C-alpha cells in the first residue's frame, strides 16, 4: 500500500528502477534524497505515500502495481514458466520486470497479439470474471468466406460440438476474398473458442490475433515480442469496463 512503511532499497527494486545493490551505491554517492535530505542508508524506512523520494533530483512516484501491454508472437506460451517453450514473461525487459507478474488471460501458443501482464491479482480476477463481460476483439484469417448466416449464428450464441454453449459473439468481415480477414468480439474465453466456433460452421482459422481488450487497442507501433507499460489512462480504459 502507498502509505505502508518499507525499506528504501525495497522501494526502488519494487518500481524496477534500481536493484538493492544499486540503491546502496546511489545512497553512498548522495544521489538519493528523502524529503529533500540525503538518504541515510539503503535500509532507511520510508512511506511512499507520504515521503518524497528523488533520484538525481528527479522525484520518483510509487506504482503499487504494474500493467504491461505485450504484443505476443506465435510460438510463445501465456504462462509464467514452461519447460518447452518461451513464455510471455521471457519477453519482458529487465527495466519493466517485477516479481509476481503474470498474464491476465491467455492466448493460445500460436495466437498473436495483445496480452496484458500485471502483478495485480484483484484486477486480473475482475477482468476475467464472466459477470463483467469485458470484450476481447480478435482478427482472424479464414480459409473461406463467411457471411450473414455465420454472423447470425455467432450473434445467437453457438452450441459447439462438445455441447458447450457460447455467449453471443460479434462477427464482422473486414476484407473479402478466398482468405477473408474477419473481426470477432468475445466476452468469454473458452478453450480454443474462436477456432472451434468457425469449425462448427465449416471454416478453418489460418491466423489469429487479439487486437483489443476492453476499451484498449493494441499499440500498432509495438513490434512482435515487445511490451511497454500502460499509462494511467490506458489502465482506466480496461478498468472502466469492470467497475
């Protein structure tokens, strides 16, 4: 919590700014101040919610949690660890990494696009809860055309071959041709749901990418495998859907 008391070195490491060893070095060099006074020691007790902490004259704000946007490439698993494949956490650069990070929702290994990484368990639970109906938007390339019939089936809530009943979903054709690009909007996340839904109408998904979560669109400048921190406004674009 912002008003909790913690060690100065823990504060900097929790914000992914300095390691504890680096904090100790900066304290010795006089580069860190607390309320305008040089820090006394790396284990000095501070309250991030009340004390003003600065490094090289620049005030350092406290982020209780981190929220990252990752553009996941194919071949990477949405897990914190895996013995066979690289994970989404392997793609997080050291300056953004924080202990406790995990993917808030999963994408299949071969599905690309937006994965939200956070260490905020309460937020992730609320975002993934079916009762909040946070929409996720995907773009898919198909092996053949779809039209009004498939759109009506998606909108009505399909029953899969397994007997599972899907919530109503949106289906929009973005471009036609032999391998059309379509947009699918889901408010749930059943196992391989989009591939199974199209399979039920005789179509195969050739490529799949998540492009939006809640009100937040995947940054088009973010290259595959790259990630960045979300701004407070971007976090709000997702949180506003679950309040």
